[in-house]
């Protein structure tokens, strides 16, 4: 099994890694505490079981056939190992792809699954700020949840999925991410990035449901893996400005709706 190997524990006081005297066989994977506040937590229990199984079985480092975070899966094997139905697996994969958790590529004998943010969530150093003891981490988590709830409460139109504060306020002018960094945030389905773009396009007159559907299509299109399986489609571009690409995407989407005889009128999407 391809797990992250846990050869050290972390002293919560000194923050130093301490070698374990007795190893637990087969290694481990990392699960962020915020998992229980994520969308998958609200889904059928079988889906969480399938998700954890995938995290366990993808490569923890680059292999000869598949890069880190990817591997080949046979649906029959997954069903047997997880004790779930084939239908549950197909439903989960369809949802996970739309939620930008995974990218998939069908083969004659199964499917290649790539976990989109594997490197981020399976790198222990990325959790440094949360290793100051249970009390400190719990307090920070509550503060973050309280902050998110406050932002929901001030939503003006009752919809919170695609609304947020101005991105310049969120990131700060001096700490504004580069186009590539912002694209990485967006395609990792970072809530702040999605909500910031949602505020812009909804503010321009794009209907909320139409905006939500097109955002998902846009993300699914640009996060498809290249034939080699090492990069997502957007990463093959020399530059990638999310806002500009979305303007083009919505322009074509509105034109398509109008050709179909839809009632949507195209708003002015320019800044």
C-alpha cells in the first residue's frame, strides 16, 4: 500500500520531530481536522469510506506509471475492499470530480484517479500551524468557523456559496497572489477564490444558478489531466488569469444559451 510513512511524532511543546521507537506497519495518511466541516462529511457514509480508500491507495511518491497522488483503480476491487456497491463508487466519483477533489481518466480495465490536492494535504509540514496542542487548535478552528458564519450572515441576497468580500480586501494589496498562485487557489476550490469570483460575476448580472453551474463546468474543463497525467490543463498555459478566462467562458456560455432560444441576456462582464 502506498501510504505516507510516519516515522516521527511531533512534540506539541517543542515542535520537534521525535523518532518513534516502534513503527506501525504500512505507514499512514494524513486527514485534516477540517474534514468534518467539508462537503463530503454531509454525503453518504459509503462515500467517505471510498474517499479514504483512494487516499490510501494512490502513490505517495512518483511511480513508474503514475505520479504522486494518482493510481489505477478497478471498480470490482474497490467494491470488495470497501464493502460498497458499484453504484456508490460511480456516484462518488461523479460527485468528487464535480467538486474538484479528483480528476479521472477511464481505461479499458478501470479508471485512473488523481487526487487534486494530494501534495497539499499529505505533506506534514503544511500542518505546522496546527500542531500547538489540542486546545490551541480547537480555539483557532472555532474562531474560523465563527468568522465564516459572520460572513454568511451579512450576505445580502441569501446565497452564501458564491458571495464574499472584495478580493483586494481578502488578500491585501501587498500580499496579492500572482496569477498562477490565484489559479492554483481557484482550481483547488479555495472558498475565498470561488466566492470572490462569484461576487464579481453575480454583481455584473449573471444569475446565481447559471453562475454556479458554469463555474463547475469551467473548473472541470481546466482541471482535466494532460495525457501524461502530471499536469492539469490550465497548468500547460504560459499565463492563466482566472478572471479573464471566466469572462471569455461566460461570454460563450451566454451566446450558446441565446442560440438555443434561452431568455438570458448577456450582461457587460468587463471590469
